[in-house]
C-alpha cells in the first residue's frame, strides 16, 4: 500500500494558503493546490499499516489507503471510483471536513510522539487534500457524469431540506429508480453548504455543479417552498410514498443576559447567510444590512461557525482586534482566518451582560473568567463539572457588534414537524417528547433535542424518516452525508423490501 518507505522519505506537505493581503480582499477560496507529482509523493506516505485507523475514524468509511495507493500509482480515475463508492461529495468534505481520519492516522496516533505535534497533525498523511484533488481531477477530466437510473420503481419520495444529508439521500434514492423531489425553503439548493459556509472555504460553483449532476439524474428540486407553510403536510402525505426530513438544526441557542436584545447583537446564522447572499450578488435591503467596516466586534463561540464570522469580518474591514470568547475550557479552534487578523481569543469566558449606548445599541460586553471544577461526592469524583466565577476577573470590552455562534438546540418544531406529529429526544433525558412538550420546555429552558428515530432512521410516524442535523444535532458535513446515505438505504428497504444500496458498518460503531 503506497510506498513502504514513503513516510520516511517525504515529509508532510500541504499547499500554501493565498497571501493574507490578497485573500481578505475577495471571497475566493484561501487554499491553493499541490502539483500532481507532489500529491503522488504525499500519497506514497500512506503506510501499509495493517489496521487502517483512518478508515475507521471516517464516518463515511472512506477507503483511504486504497485510493491513496491508486493516486501514488497514477491511477486517478480508479481512485475516484473508490472514493465515490463511499462518498457522494468528496469535493465538499475535502474542503470543509475537520478530517477526523487524519487524527486517527497511524503516523499521527502511533508514530508521532510529541503531544503538541500530534494535536497539530504535523506528521499525518494529507488525506483531506488528496481527497479534494481526486474529486477535482474527476471534474476536470470529465469523469464525473450524471448516472440516471436504468429503470424506475414508481415510488415517490419527498425530501425536505437540500443540505448535504438531503442531497446525499436524493442521489442514492434516485439512482435506484425512485422519483425524488427535494423541497427547499430558500431560493437556492444547498442548504448549509450555500447559506452557512462562506465562499472562502467553499465556493458555490463547487456546490452548483453537483446540484446540476443530480438534476440531470432526474432529481426534482423545488425552491422557495416552506413545507408546512407553503405546501401542506396533508398534500405531502397524499403525494409521496415516503418522506425524509433533512431540514437541519435551526433553533439557535440564546444568550440569556441583560442587553442581548440590543441592536448590534446578531445570531451568526443571520449574519452568514446575508454575507453569502451579498457575495452571490443578491441585493440586501439597507435596513437589514449588518455592516462591520471599522467596527469592533465580539464573537461568542469557539467552533467553525464562529470562525466563519471572523473570516467575514476580516473581509468587511472590521477592526482586526476582534474578541472571540468561548465559555467552555477549550481555546477557540484556530483556523486560517485567525491568521488574517489579531483576534483576542479566550476560553472559559462567561458573558454577564451587554451595555446599552443609551440609544438601544451595543456599547460594550461585560464578562468574567470562570473555571470548571469536577463535582465530588464524599471521597469520589462524579466526573460532572460545574462552572464557577473567578472573583476579580471581571472585565469589559468596547464593542459595536456581538455575534452569537453558541451552537444550536435542535430543529424548528413549528409548522412541518408539529403538524406531522413526530416525537423528539431530549439530550440527557427521556425519549418520545411531543412537539407541544418540546415547545413548552423551550419557554423555560434551553434543552438540546432532536427528532426521534429508530435504528432505521424512521421517526415515530410511519413512512417519515429523518437524517442529518435534525436527527443527530448540529454536527459535521461528513456525518450529514453518511446519515443521508444510510437513511436512503433504509427508505429503499421500506419501499421495496430489500435494497442494493451500500452501508458503512464502521460509522455504525462510531454513532
């Protein structure tokens, strides 16, 4: 597999990022490309390791050693076929996946001894980069073509939501001959890929060409349709043999402090779609525009959504001293956009209040440092941690804007899910809550919840399935694609009694 001594002969090499001064002036992807020779060298570093932990660490079960070996040998078309056998959209995951496969690479897990180097993946096989290049080579060479079904089943399936889970399910179900209609409430297909992830990470032409492939395979797309509002659930039930809910987790966690309702406080998922629309050429009404040029901003949250806000602020010309605060004991995740400015990134920070400037706008944010201590019961430790303020650590930062990137509680309950009558799980609690019970809980607390499903991705309602963030909570694109593929397999079995669609046993272990 690969070159036996490749990992000894060649060091890890990643393509350089575009210069900061250049990339902050546009919304093109900040990454560049390695040459074919360089990629083959990197692929040769994939060891004949016996147990491919990378393969097991990937939710999709990508056969990483196999296509690395094929790239090393120059068999790119065969590498693409191996990659597509488990992943419908490798050009997406090759750009925006945090690469848990690389964390599990033997070179990282067992060959790298220094803990800091291990955390930074300094010695791993550049799996994600090779994955992206395999897909791009496929598009360049014309190897990626529509694959319409040879025969039709006569069964009709509705998919609500066109994010990665919905698209993956649509492609799988169409290729086995079902009529598939994808409903999207927004005016473009792609969901999170189009409206959540900035172009500097994933240019939208990358999404559009896959959507066009699905359209040419016979998938029907209906945009601007909010099912449960514009299209009745009764009609949905009547017109389709099965329904897949892939609408994502849209209920954002709230900031429950004084001043959180001031002008200038914005949810990240209000800001990011607006910026993506502007980049796409859409006109935003002046009264709705979130302008940040020369302004000081605070971002609350340490994940990828927070980083996407930072990248947009950098490109809008915000004050480079952006403050990014994370409540938990984890420093905000460093990304390429953190190297574009000089952000003040801190963990273990609790927001206590937001100060009014006297005119209903944000003036400052008041915070305090906290520490997390394990609870004890006598002489034993329960493992549960509680947050405690650190006296004397109070501080204030001047701010014009505050962006809330604190995660999501669950899917939107109203309209579609409520009318369908599906039940919900509450994290850390009991299953099978009704929509009414969830709505009541949300009035007084912020529970994390998701749509209940059995081992076959079916909800409490017969013939109604769920996949993606609506099912597992806000998660990674790679998990959404896996859930879409697995749900498609279960829907096909439900409708036909059997299925030829593949499964990924590795991911079942990881769930």
